């Protein structure tokens, strides 16, 4: 187990100056990832790019995986904020809202393929602090979906969110590893969105009918409907 004095500073306990230094480090990571990819990136590279001493970096991040995951979380947070502000209004249906969100994300990955590789790499990490950063991204993504699907019944929105996130994650991995084209990933993702959110287009009175009531309304065997 890591000694207490070797643990990275918690973000909530940082001073404004420390938060700024942390931001400089995560932005240096994204810049380097864009240039050389996440696999070749080393902590020394980030220290040199950011101007922060290597020893000081470990006061903020316990490992390379932790640093990469935090950089992804910060990058995703900025993207999610812009996307939510743009797409939370002005669309005709929840399906179109979510499709607009996902198309925006996929366009961003197309422009920044090395960031997509970073995401896939981080998601396979078992490092505890990296896992915390991944959980932060998940919470942020759930928050975006909650805002966009505010008027969708919970029994539709919750499983829809899980299915869409799982499809996006697996599709991104297949694209990054060269097994699928991004256009194919997008087509499958859009099909999933239309399937899982289709019920929200039904009248609310139908969604509210309990299953037992629906079964009781069915004709008995031999009866005509």
C-alpha cells in the first residue's frame, strides 16, 4: 500500500495555484498525445513540455495511468460542457438530441484519433487513481444524458443510457484497433439509439400502463380481440 506522504494531492484540497499547475500538466498530456500518441508518452516528456519538475508531478499524479486518465477526464469535461450547452435545446425529440450529441463526439474523435486511442488505453487500466478519474468521466457523461433526456421516462432513459455508453465504448475500441471503420461504428450507434429511445416517442399513457394490466387486456385463448 502506498505511504500516506506519497499519495497525490486530492483535487478538492488544492489551492488555486496547485489547480492551475495540475491543469498545465493535463493540457501538456493532451498536446503530447496528439503529437506522439499515448503509448509512447512518458512522464519525463510531460515534465519537459509543462515546465513542471518531474518530482513535483508525482505530488499530483501517482502514475502515468493516473495522469493519462486525469487528462482524459479534463478533456471530456470541456467537451461535455460545450456539447450540453449546444444540444440541450432546439431539437424535436430525445432521439435527435442524443444523435446530435453522439455525432458531435464522433466528429471530435475523427479529428483527434490519438485522443480516442488514449481513451481506449485508459479504460483498460486497473490503477486505482486512474479508476477514480474514469468514474469521474462516467458521472459527467451520465449528467449530460440526464439533462438531455430530462423528459424521458426513467424506465426508458436508464437502460438507454447504459446501452448507448456500452455501444460507444466498444465501437471506439474497434475503430482504434482497426477492426471497424468509424462510419460503421456511427451507423450501428445510431441504430441502437433509435431502438432504445424509440419507446419514448410513444404516448405517455401507454408507457404508464403496468405489465399486469396490459396482460389482463389481452383476449383469452379462443376469444376474438
